[in-house]
C-alpha cells in the first residue's frame, strides 16, 4: 500500500467513525462517552484530512489553497487508480 493510499484510508476510517458516532448520538444524545468519542474522532478526522492535503493535495475543490492558480485539476484525483502508482 502506498503512502497516499494509507493517508486516504485514514481519512476514510475517521469519516466512517464520525458517521457511526453521529447515528449513535441521534438516538443517545446524553451519552457522555459517545460525545467524547465523537469529539476525538472529529480531531482525528481533521488531522487526517490536513495531512492528506499537505502531502497529496486537496480531497475536494473546497480545499484548494492556492490563490494564484486553480490547482484542483492538477495531478490525479484520489479515487483514480494512477494515484496509486509510486514513481
């Protein structure tokens, strides 16, 4: 597994955890343990996204950081197979 794949897997893992925590909290809104888990997962997700962006570029167009040029279309998209080829 490439470093890009590992970074994307980490984002996806915490995205899944957040969705699960959200569903649980919808039915158990007073659960302190679930709320603590949710906040920890939010931090981990944000950290994973930032790490991915820093090392491999944006995951979606809202994360383009350049003010001089549109970089969203540079390189391959995370879901494209050629992103997985190590050079």
